[in-house]
């Protein structure tokens, strides 16, 4: 299984950005897919995810109403639409997959990780 995140960049506060995660190497029908981020000097934290069954989405409180996670092609592509970006959203963003994922969305529970993509939001 390979995950590859892309779409990061430098934007100004209030701008939008869409991240993409390309998943390959297997069937992802049984995987929950999530986005996490890690800011300098901070722990990796949960951002958003879609459960393996039913497509229910979950968001961190800090991004609720601003970010939207979506998938297509049997979750081989996972998007994170980020609107109304803030300087505190600056971080390296990672996509991750968890077999039968849909509960805790803890970084330690994820089975696969992709390389991150850097998002920098200037004030």
C-alpha cells in the first residue's frame, strides 16, 4: 500500500487549498482514510477522516466548517478541501489509512502513511 499526498503550498490567510492523496497497492474498500497534520514542535494531530463503511466523515473541532474530506474511485483518491485558511493551519499534512478505521482516528492506530505535503499560511 502506498499513499502519496500532494497539493500543499504557500497561501495567505483566508485562501483555499485542496490536498490530494493518491492511494495504490490494494483495495481500499475496507480502509478508513484520514488526514493528519504536524506543525513544527507539535505532535501529529487528527484533521479529518472518512470511515471505512458508510462514508461518514469526522472532523477535528479546529477545522470543522472550513475543511471537507471527500473520496472518489473507491477511496483511491482522497481530497481535503481547505477553506478560510488560518496561520495556525500551517503544518505538514499527511494522509493515512487504517483497516476498518472508523473510531478513534489516533495516529498510532493508522496502518499506512504517506509522505506529507507542506501547507504554509501567511498572515
